[in-house]
C-alpha cells in the first residue's frame, strides 16, 4: 500500500518516543496522543509500532478523527490498503456529508490485513451527518443520511438514524455489507 502523493500535514503536536533495540526486544516507536490536521481531517493517534529486525512491523494503534467533508477521508487511505474491490468501494462511499466523530483501531501486521484468520484486529466507526452514501454498485445512493458506519475486519455495517433511498425514508435501519 502507498500514497500516490504526499499528505498535507499541519499543526503537528504530541510526543513520539523511540526505544532502540535491546537484547530481547525489538525497536519500538510510541505515539502519545499525536495530533495534526492531515489532508483536511483532524486526527489524533496513540499507540505503538514494534520494528522486529527480520519481520514486518507490528502496529498497535488507535486513531480518532473528525472531517468537515466526509469525502476527505479517502485521502487518508493508502492505495492498495484494502483487498479486492475494497479500495474503490471506500473511495466512492461518501459523496458529501460530515464525519462528526470517527475511530479506527489497527492491531497487527499490515501485510496480514484484513485479518480474516484472526491474526490481527481492525475496527472502524464513523458517525456521519447529512451524507450521501454510495454503498453498493448499481444501487441508488442513500441521501440525507445520519448514521454510524462500522467495520470489523472485512464486514461493514451501516446503522441509519434516518435518510432516504430513491425518495423512500429510512429510519432506524441496519444494513450489513
């Protein structure tokens, strides 16, 4: 996975600690409530990254974010981060709207993502307001949506407070993708 262009980062604050390798422990990077505006999203990250000498890095990270424009979330997603059609789906999910609160947890080796065999854990929750969601190809978008979008590994669930699809009201519905 990679970013096709540099991410714009502003207002970086917080603490980063580097622990060099010791006899039995690999190098470690600890992030203590690192905050920044990244690609127009307000982001807060805490956790650690272990750097084993002969293996891929192991991530134990929690991120909180808010985005005045839900479409900007896609800029935080590295290309190729999601398997199959997941990348394209995530990039087209939001046409507009706001993410009032978001949380992402990533615990494991990035190469093992999306952790289908339980070798790590990925979770994400986004509270969206006044959003237009393109949740499935060849289906009409959901408009005026206030909802919570949640992911646990490869499974995605949308809990609608309200919205509409093709003029039909949605109140209190749950959609699992």
